[in-house]
């Protein structure tokens, strides 16, 4: 569902705490935690889910 919201696959993997591909050097030295980006992705998903569950049932 995050992908449908335009969130990149790499960021989705980071949100799910998956190990990203790449060399060990890359994994050890590229330490940006993407906290702001992940927070925005989770907020977008939460908003979408909130909209889905607030729709009246017919």
C-alpha cells in the first residue's frame, strides 16, 4: 500500500527494517537513519488507512 502512495521501495524496506543490499562498507559508513522520511511515510500510510476505515459501510 505504501508503494501506491508513491513511497520508494528503498524507503519501504527501511520502514520494515529490512537489510538493504550493498557492500558491508556501504552498510557501515552510510549511517543516515532516514527518520524524517520514515516518519512521513508512516504518516501517509496512517492517513490513507484512516480514510479507508472512516468510509461509511453501505
